[in-house]
């Protein structure tokens, strides 16, 4: 199934593939179909299309290269990383376990590094789903320009999912003065401007600050078993439901 065309006016990394060449859309569709068949645990989940878009751009639209690179990421073939429990598969498979763990890890690190800013976001009811949830879910591709995303992905490949948390912390820490005294709307305007390259420091400065951020497995370990057990329980329920449905149809 062809993913919907982007309607964004901003030049985010994920939208660039739609602008480059018409046949790029067909290549995107081909890779998404192949991924959905090779990785049935993911199938087609909104979010995967943005990741594949970006990989196609970086590879100059090389379908096979992108497909096997995506499979490698799904197969957990990243650097050793204690926060990488489920690989990219866990970002897009049922119940999104890796996404949930990364958000837990980020919030623990955010509270430790920038307590006052976190308290401000809580006070004005500025929820994770508006900003960092989106950053992590599509690995920055919807919220930052292509040149930023290329360096962010370099860092992520080198440091694993810990790098995703460190980058997110670095971005919000380096821009914290932009949120001072602002309401929900004001904070959202700042975050939205990142797509246009506004209100952001140089990408290399973000990388340097990310290197100094402290992220440990202890920040997610206490919740890890609960998250994974919840996912396992849900999978068992779904399996039972599907079995009963199949038996009913046969009868």
C-alpha cells in the first residue's frame, strides 16, 4: 500500500524524497512492500515509511541496499547497547516496546539533567507526545532538516539507542533558554521551528553536548521487565483470540 504523500511545507528530512523524483515514490513503495513481507512482525506501520525515505535519499535511491540495511537494523545488528532491547523492530512492532523503554530512559535522564525545564513542561502540560515521542519514533526525521538528520544518524549508528536519548537531551538542553516563560503554544512554536533549522545550534555543537550527557541502563532497567511482560501478555492474548476466531470460521 502506498503511503500518503507528505503535505508538509517544511523541508524536513522525511519529506525530501517526495520532492526529488517521481520514480522515487515507486522505489519507496517497493521497499515498503518487501519490508512488510520479510518482517511480518512489523508489516506496514506508519513511521517505517519515513525511515525508508531517509535511507533511500542517503543511498541515492538504491532499493536493495536500503532493504538490507533496514533488515540489519531490525535484526538488532547495532553496537552493543544495554538500552537496545528490541532493536528498531521494537519501535514499530505491536505495543512499541522499544519506544516505550526509550521514553522512560529519556525522562529519567531529562529529570536528572534539566529538572527545572522538565518541571516547566509538566506545569504547562506540554506532553512528550508533542515533541520527544515524535523525535524518537521516527528517529528525528520529521522534526529536523536533512543535514541534521544525517549527523544524528551517524551518531545513532555509532552509539545505539543510548545515542538517541543523548541527542534528544542535548537538543532540549541547548535550546532551553527558548522556552523560558513560554506557554504551551510558545514552546510548541519553538519545537516546530526546528524543521526549518531555526532556534537550533550548529549540529556539531549538538553532537559535542550529546557526548557529555549521562545515560545508563539503570534508567530503564527497573521498568524493562514490566514493559516486556506486558508486550508478551498482549501477544498471548492476540494469539488466543486469532486461534479462537479461526476455529469459529472453520466450524
